[in-house]
């Protein structure tokens, strides 16, 4: 260090100090030579642990899931060029899914050329459309303000990904800047007039219903929503991303809108004349449609969220209650007078019919295993606070419909970007945030293979989790759609490795399901045995199309 810099801080050291000031616990990633100053500074941190992954996408999915669980931005790291392009899917996953995440990517020196244009992309421009904020550091002096801004934007509603590019020469500068402490922020409360309007609309209605969406899951609204349902008795349903906000064993639970239309739960919504849409996120397929047609009686829709509704051809609520969601529900609960005119009997009959239909399917012990049976066995094996992390495939619909979520964020599924490959990294981050809880990753064989190398990371970290692979040797979700559209079966089959040997080669335990009874035994064994486990479960998807596209719709229509 030169004498003039004796009282200054190296930029990469300051960068790490700023991360520490934000309360960062982990940096997930794959470093490159452009990150070496940062890596050296990170090696001296007593507060932050580097989690070295086998692919940047796995690091990004882990960081996003950390953010989903904690509300604090998860941090991931890559080098320039190909490392940064590998973070693109994770950035979109976080931004669409409402998960706070901050990405750090390296870059060649920006003040003089080191190697021509080798590996150089405009990463900041690439990240702009899929993040909330993307910025290249051009001066060490600005590191504290830009990092504080990146975290603030990542964590505020709606949460998402932000990006900071740290070029090599900037990381090696010296500065007398200092970290900026986090501010204390309280979300504003809803305007009282909007509360009165919402109460009047509810009291005037005959069959109100609550639709609980993604935003309600992010902001820990469980307590207030529970109290509201207890006081009013108004039934509720969820979107896929709203699962678990209220315990789904509640007698007023109407189901999850996992299918796009035509399910029992959609009949319950159709029977309503006033919908309270709580934490609605346009990223999810809407569980109901509004119609802007003259002379058509339109039911009232009340939008309760931290932000005003984005107007859409099928969504334009008449009443909006904007502010902290939990507080807004408390305000409405305090002001409302339950109406003697309310009648929920019809809605609850639809739910009863769905439960009867599902329980019959879930007891089918055929082999290869029937998807509804898998859902029930996983539910039976899991404690109330156990976390299942779904990758993406047709089984996601079966789990969203049939898996009874007891607590918030115990069913991690992605109904936003809906990317394959996130199931295992998501389970790994869950096991790190909640080491005392039971964690299952539920993956298709296709999705699992997209980031299967992270098994090595899970074993190296000493995590306790189980990967259940639902194996049909094909891209089953697309096959279901292909069949539904009347096309010939084509282009979706492949071969798989021996998953048992594959798991063992990483130092994990591997098992293959041989019967319905065997699946039940394996789930219990893996749940109660420390370490990383993989279960290869052959699955029978032959009736997906008949049940999900025809039988359910026919049965619900006939009620």
C-alpha cells in the first residue's frame, strides 16, 4: 500500500464492509479472475460465508430463495461474460417471482484495455430488462450509496433482482468512503375512506370470497388474515403463490387455483358476488376474469395490496385499498359488521366435492406411482413446518391442488417465470435458512438434470434434504399439453442416468421406489436420516390429460 493510501480503504474491502452492513450472511456463486480482489476481501470477513456452487444458475436460485424466506436480499456472484449470462435465468426468476436478490458480476478494467474485447459483454444493459436496477461501478467513492440503493430497491415491494457490476480496476482503487447504514422503513397504512368503501361493499354482498395471492405470502399477513376469517367467516382460496398464508386445513378453505379454469375452485369463485383480491400479482394466471361489457352486471372486486392494480383487459377492480396488506386487513376487520345475509353454503359444497374426488385418486396404489398418491404420501410424511420445493413440471399442478399447506412459504413453487432447474437449489437454500426443518425437493427428471450438479454442493455443505425425482423419462408437462392440443406424441423422450448410482457418486444416498408401499417407507426413512438423499420414483402420467382436462371440468360443471 502506498503512503498516500494509508488512511484509505481498498474498494473491494469497502464493498464487503457494505455487504456486512446490510446483514448479508452468504454470497452464493462461482468466482472468476475478474472477482479476485473481491474474493480476497471476502476471505477476511468474519460475518459472510462464500457458498461455492457448481453453476451460476444454482447460485442465483439459492440467493433468490434465501430472499424469499428472509425478506432480505440474497447475494450471488459471477464473473463477467459467460458467468454473468448464466445468471440471467435466476435474475428473471427473482424479479418475476418477487424474491429480493442482489447480483455482483465482475468486469475487465474500464479505464484501460487489458485484453481487447475478450469475454466483454454489456452486462448492465443485458440485465436492465430483467432487474429492478442495474449499475456499473465507475468509482470506488460511490460504492456505499450504490450498494445501499441496490438493496433498498431489491427489498421494497414488489421485491426482485438488482445488479452491480464491479470492474477489476475499480475493485483495486482506494477511497475514504464508508458504508451507509440501513434505514428504518415502515410501510404506509391504507386510507380510511378506502377501508369504509371496502366494508360497505362486503356488507352489501351476499357471497363474498377472499382470493389470497403472492403479495400476501411475501408480507407475513397470516395472523391478520386468520383473524379476519375468524371474525367474518368469509371463505378463502389461494393462487399457487398464495399457498399456506392461512392453514389450508381451515374449514373455510375453498382450494388453490392451480388449473387455469374449470376446476371446483373456479365454480366457487363464479358463485361469488364480491371478490376481495389480497396481494394480487399480475404475473400469475388470474383465478377469475372481469368482463368490461355494457349492460352486464359485474361483481365487485376489491384490490388490497401495497400498490395500485395494473389495469388489464380482464382485471380492473372497482375498489382499491392501498397500503400495508396485514394492516389493511386489520383495519377492515375492525370496521366490518358481518352480514346475516351472507351465504357460503354453495361455495363450501364445491370444496367438499373436490376433497372427495381428490381423496379417491390419492388412495390409488398403482405402480408406477400415480401423481395424486405421491402428493398424499409427501404430505403425510412432512411435519406442518416442513418445506417442499417444487421444480417445474406437470406434478406442480397436482401438488398445488392437492398438497395441504399449513404454514406460509412451506410450498415453494414458481408460478411466475416457471423455470425448470430451480427445485434442488431452492431446497438447498431452504435447508440453510431452516436447518432444523424437514426439506424435500420435488423434481421431474427433466428439471432435476438441469442443475443436478448441485448435489455435490449440498453434500459438501453437509445439508439435510431429500430430492424426490418423479421419473417418466420425458418432458411430461409438454407431453400433456401436446396431447391436449390433439398433436401426435413427438420429440419429448430421452434417456436418464441411473439416478441411484448418480446420487452415490456425489456422496449422497440413492434409492429407487419399487412399490406404492415402498415410497411411503422411503419418504419416512429419508426424512428422519441426516444427509442428502435422492429417491428415484417411477411415475404414471398416463391419466393427466383425462383427469385434469376432462374429468375435473365435467364433475365441477355437473354440480
